[in-house]
C-alpha cells in the first residue's frame, strides 16, 4: 500500500528508509549522467527533483550523532518537532534518504513513495530567528549626508616632465641619425 503526501513548502523535510544495500543507495539518489534517469524521482512519483536538495546516508554511519541528530544538526530540522519521533528515527537502520521541500522548487506536489522507499516522517526546518527590534546604531539614526566629492589629483608637473623627457629622447635619436648619415 502506498501513502500519498505533499512535498510541502521549502521548509519541509521528508525522511525515507531505502530498502537497498549501501552500494546501491548512491545510484538510487544520483541521476545517470548518460540517460538522466533518477530512480529516486521515479520512486517518489514526481517529474522534477533537484538533486542538490537530497541527502543520502547510511544510518549506521551516523554513529555518535544518530539519525535524529543528523536531521537536527546537519539538516536543520526543528528539534522540538522531532522530539516525539526521536526514538523511532534512531531505530531506523540501513540506507536512508532525506528530501527537502526545496527539491520540488517549493511546489506542493503529491508524493507517492514506491518501494524501495518507505516514508519515516515529515518535519519542518527550524525557523530562522527574526526580531523586529529598532536598530540602535548611531548610523541607523537620522539622515546621512552624502560623502564630499573627492578632489581630482593634479598631474600637471608629472605630465610636463614626461613630455620634456620624450622630446629630449626624440632629439637625441634625431641627432644620432643626422650624425650617422654625415659620417
């Protein structure tokens, strides 16, 4: 039986277990360079999928941090949202794939996971902290005056010396030619 779920917005994160050996996981989550075929896209039942928004992992390789820790620390899933599912997530073994909602360009498309995928859960990324505090820096207060116009550098003397130098070199060359012809 397959379940239907929505891809969600860009802040949605889906976790799927993948019933494949580790060596086959990487070909499952990476498109074939020759054909463009992406087995994960087909298993999700979608037409487009941004590979840069997909993470493949082997749960046993996440020793120390665990799969739930990877979702929180590595992906940015809200820790409070994942708390009630933490034991179930950490009990997952083998190959997993994490698909962010941004893999679907923020479109709410239906996902119909097919084997070898099994949906483990869906959570949201931690909201970025934002405050609407008034800026307190002195530069944020009042009006700023435009910067004074820079005075151009006077190069008159240098240009005159260059001109005299060129004229002098021309005269030396001319004199050399004239004396060379007379000799």
